[in-house]
C-alpha cells in the first residue's frame, strides 16, 4: 500500500496565496512577525511589495487590513488562531465585522494539534468567538485540497472570512476529480443509515477512520465534511438527522460554541435527532507531541469509534 500524502493546511495557505497573487493584483498579505510559521513567507518571497509584516501587534494588523479593504484591496491578515481570534477580537469585531469590510483572516496553529507550544497557543475557542460576529464566514478546511479551494473561495466572497488552518500535516482526502468546494455546502464523504458523523478540519479524516471500524461491527455511519461552520449547511444537518436519528459532531475545538453547538442549534428547532458532541471538553490543552495529544483528548479515530459505537448501541 502506498503511503498517504500528508500536508499541513498552513502550508496549503501559503501556496494558495501565491496562486492568488499571480491572478489578482489586489491581494495583499499581512503578517504579525510569524511569516515562517504561518507560511505567508512563501507569498513574501514571490511578492515582497505586497506583503506587510506588522510586527507583534495583531490588533494593529487588523486595523491595517481594514484600511486596505476600505481602499478596494483584498487583505489576508495572518497569525496564529490564538492571536488572530483571541488577542485581536475587538479589532476584528469593530474594525472589520461591524463595517462589513472585505478582510480575510488566515488563522494558523489552531487546536490541540499545535502540540509542544502548549495550552497558551492551542486555541480551542476561536470558532466560538468568530461565529458570534455578525456577517463573519467561518471555514475549517480538512486537508490540502480543501484549504487551497477555501482560500480561493474566500477571495471571491464579498465580506469578512475567518479561515482556520492547522500546524500538523494531515492526510489528503479530497484529491479526487469530483471534489467541489462551495461556502456553506457540506460534503457527504460516506453514506450510512445508523448514525451521521459530522466533522470539520483534521477530524474529518479521523471520522472516516472511525466509520471504517464501525462498518466492521455492522454499524453504517454517514460521514459529512462540514467545512463551513458559518453559514452552516442546515439542510445537510436536517437531512442527516431525519435519515439516522442520531448525530455525532467531531471537532478539534471546545465542545462549547463550535461545530457541535452550531449543529445543536439546528436540531433543537425540530427535535428530530439525538446529538453527541466530541471535542475538547471544557479544559485547557497541554504541551506534548500532536499525535499523542489527539489521542489523549480522545479525538483520534479509535476513540471516535468507541464513543460512536456506545452512542448507537445505547
């Protein structure tokens, strides 16, 4: 068996920006002294005159991005999720969200898989923060293919967009000729009738791993890639709920305010299914190898398999 190709979505972000830069002169990339880590350094090398290093001043960077957007440019403001969504929340809300400016926020190093950087840098709250901002689109791509497509779609979308990328290299799962990315439109990767697993980000692959194990036990799990958290594909959620009666959400984010909460908001209106949320359970992370942390916090395929099996058989 050939080895599965793995690429970090932050790497995809940097490469996608270069492709955008070749096609569109209005693309400006901003960074907060992290160009090497966020991979915007790839764009900086290709287009040095269109890359601005704002230093370790994320709030100011968002203000600069807002100003550029007001002049007709399409800025991609880049930093770690902890700083882009956390430290700069007020500026994102008031300077970008409130005036509905066309700013794209590239947030890398999100979630537990940041690994050795530890709890202070493992942002598990960013989706919750960003989806509360009126008019903000929130996208969490699952692999290299999807990340590149999401960056392109974000450019074409008029209005603020929050793009969530990871540090850890993850399997490429969308490398097929039928793949299509559309903001707000979920993708069903596997059909099933017993339970629906709705996942985002690196958890999409882990959900597929879990589904394979469940199939061996005679449990047919539908797997849905919910790459857009806002606007959420409510039609896909309700269809899955009606079909299976049981939904499991999986995310590398707090179970409070993220994908699981967004899905529950939809299901609660109709009470058409039971929902179990899998994610980070209201705790801070810790320093350690990314793979080991994913297992410890029960976000790996084996842990998902065990939880979903118990949920279905309950």
